[in-house]
C-alpha cells in the first residue's frame, strides 16, 4: 500500500467507486475490488439512486466522514463525478482519483456515451424494458449484452430517469482539471467508441500529476478487473517515492 504522498497527505483507507451510466455497484465492485485489496484499502462501491448525481455525491461525502482520507474513482460518468468531487475537495480528504473510461469533458453535447444514454431512455419509455434489452442484445457483444441485461433489470423502473440525468451531466473540463491537487490515474481503451481515448488523454494532459494505462475494449469487457488493475498501476506509478 502506498504511504503518505509527496504532499504529506495521510494514506487513504478506502477506495470509493461509482458505476457507469446504466450500471450498478456490482460492476463497480468487480472492476475495482482486486485493486482495493492490492492497495490495502476498503472498497466502497456506490449504488445508483433516483437522484443519480446528488446521490453519488452524498455517498462520497459519507465515506469522507468515516475515513480520514479516501481514494475516489469510477467508470465512465462515475469517473467524472469522482473527479469533480476531488476538484471541489481540494485535497483535504481525497488522496487521488482512479478514473476508468472517462466519456466526455465539459458539456456532453454529442458525446457518444450521452447520446447512447438518451437513446436508451427514449427506448425504455417507448418500448418497455424487455424490448429495449432485446434490441440492445441483438447488436452488442455477448459480454456487454449480459452485463447490461443484468444491470438494467436491476435498476428498472428508475433507469430511464437516471439515464436522462446522466446524459445532461457536465463533466470537468480541461481548464478545471489543471487545478487538481491529487494524482489522477486513468485507464481507457483506444478501440472503445463510446468512451473515446481522446478524453482520457485530455484529462491526463490537463492534470498536474497523471498517468494513463491503455487496455483493449474486449479485454476489459470480459474481465472488468482490468480497469481497476490499470488504474492501480497508474496510481502506484504516481505515488512511488522512487518515481
């Protein structure tokens, strides 16, 4: 487990992770569970609530009240919410950010992930859950169809509302990320069309202390733990006193 970093912050005792849009705590836990064990910290995987963004912010605040210092992170929009919280925290309670598959910077505009979330919400409202799952599964890789079928059924009937909220979320932009006072460890896939690698590279370039590990889309899809492992490796690289 990394010790106190160069800014003399206390070592983190928990990793709080937020799932991606349409996903849940189960996937976040499978993505980051092994990494938390390797880092010697407690894993806290947040479950989406009917108030998606505020619910996750409350979860981060609750963990920060329990632990003196935490790592925060997540997948897709979860990574953006975690990064935004870390920026607002200013390094008082946050030791670093482990961000997997960031989907956009600033306003969503025509971001593929936001467009997909909105289209899914519209399909749910128009066609219902099972028809929407069927359409998704018919055009998706087997691993993605299985994962989304499970989480969508679990999150329904509030799923459409949270997808719409996610599609309207404003993520941190590069001119805000430059003010990050803690390390940012990123993992992303060069061949992922929904989470463009250019976003992760923009975040890496903007953050004062950052690292990016790249993994293949199909590899992390079949083994979500590769997301946490990549972020863990980046975090260790950034906090290694010999680095």
